[in-house]
C-alpha cells in the first residue's frame, strides 16, 4: 500500500477484510458507549430515587404510613 493509495479509492471492501479485520467499527463503538452510558445513568437515577424515598420515609416515622 503506497503513501497516496487512499486517493485511488475503490478498495474499501478489501481494506475492511484485511487491515481492519477484528476491529470494532466506529458506529458499533458509539452504540455500545451509548448503551453503557444509558445503563450507568439508570443506576445512578435509581440510587438517587431510593435515597429520596428513604429520606422522605424517615421524616414520617411518627405516622402510620410507614413503620420500621
């Protein structure tokens, strides 16, 4: 592969089979990172919601609504 061979073009399929075989594509990587970020945010939001609920319940210990 020469220095300016990328100018010629037309060999994308060949490059994909040889040079980039086994590598994660950019779109697959972006999708994976999006899924990971979503799941990380869901867990964080769940923890915050549970903390809010626990705090709210602790303020209402004297009522019949919540008993420990």
